[in-house]
C-alpha cells in the first residue's frame, strides 16, 4: 500500500486501521481529509484514536486476520 501524503514519516504504515472511537475498520486511503483531516471516515476521530489492526489482534486473536473493511469490532 502506498503511504498517503499526510501519513507521518516516522510512523509505520498500517494496512488496516481500527478506530477506538467507533470500533470500525478502514484503510488509510479512506481517511476523511475534509476540514483539515485526516479523520476516521466513520466517526470523524483524529488519528490519535487509530490502532493498527495487527496490534488489536494481539489482544483479540479470535478476530479475523483480514477484517471486513467498515466492520464493527468491539474492544470489550
């Protein structure tokens, strides 16, 4: 996956992002760039609320390795 221009150079590139605010997945290229973005395309959360999907799998190994994009995956 190509690194979006807004993605920080010092941050590893995530293939799938999980948002802690709405608990939904998306790809970095789906981020909402309106209003000075990037923001979660589902709830508008800032990148500080985003986790790498692979990181979430460490505590939730029963979740699929390739999640449904836009799918809801509760933390608790």
